[in-house]
């Protein structure tokens, strides 16, 4: 009886292997996609389905792009690079690699990659101009950053985050009036936004408009207290999810400090 049970188990195992082998031989691409979607076996999936879009999807999973994956920049980089090896024209492969370099603080490499993205795809992927604006801003090239944020905003007029970053660039250039005006445009779109209210307060403070600045900072404090870690993560989708609490606390401390300057 035991031998019969063992034989049945063995036969079932062999049957499963044969079915899988047939699937792999006849339909390797859908089998590879299934292996990734069901089991998250990245290398096996790409061995079966050597497709740039699948490699990009795997990279995005490890970049936690859709906030339902993992956050592992080293793995994300590997699969974005594989996507580009398979197809150098993969739509946002260079874009994603540039974001990773930016997050690591390697602005030189980040600029090389985002420029490659723009060289290949031009205006067909406008988010790359936003990313180049951020990279240039942190690298201290404020004129290029301003140019890129404005280009992005010509495409997406109501993007509060881009308006906030453009206000930041004006602030860094010492153009506090334009920083104020840009923050106000953003607040017409997102009236209670604590980032824009903080930017507005800073611009007003540096023009010695302390009473107006105080109002902006008070509003910012009221609204930042309502933010959750998920809200923070949505505003910084490329950052480590585990940094959300620290980021929120830092922003609250900045607002409280700014308030102390006008009271």
C-alpha cells in the first residue's frame, strides 16, 4: 500500500514537471510572465521571457513605484539595466536609473542618464524634465532647473509639486518675489498644502513681510499635523518608505523653527 502511494506521488510529480516543460517549450513568454506575477522569481521569469517591458516591471517592483512592491535600489538598478540591455529604447529605463543615482546623491551620473533619456525620447516622456530639474537644482545649477520645471509646467499646469520646486529654485536664487508668486499659484490649486505654505512663508520672511509669513507658517503647521506617513510617501514616491516618519518630523521642526522667527 505504501509503495502504491509513493508511486502515485511520483507519477503526479512527473506529470507536473511534464506539464511545466510543455508550457515552457510552447509558450515561454506567457509562462515567464506568469512565473513573475505568481511567484516573483525574477531571473527565471526573464530567462523564459526576455522582454524589456517585463524587466522594467520587475525594476519598478523593487523601486516600489506603485507602493505595493519592495524597496531595494540595488535590485531595481539591475533590472532597469537589463531592460536597457534588451532594448536600449525602453521608454523610461534611463529615467529610472537617473532617479536612483539622484537618490544616492550622485548628481553627475544622474544628469548623464537623464540627458540620455531626453536625447532618446525627447518630449514624449515629460516627467524626465521634472527629474532633471530636481537633479540640476540639487547640483546647484538653478538656471537649468528653472528652465526644466517651467517646461514641465507648460505640459502639466496644475502640478503643485512642480510649482513648489520652482518656488524653491527662485528662493535659492534669492528671487524671493517670484518664489512668493509661484507658491501662491500653487496654493490656488492646493490651498491647504503645507509644502507650498512653507515655501510661501519663507519667501515672505525673506522680504521682511513677517506678519504675512506668520500666517502662512501657522497654516502650514495646522495642515502638516494632518499628514500621514502614506501622504508623505505619495509625495516622495522614490524615497525609502521607512524614511517617511523622519521626513514628516523634519518638516514639522522646520515649520516650528520658522514660526519662532516671526513671533
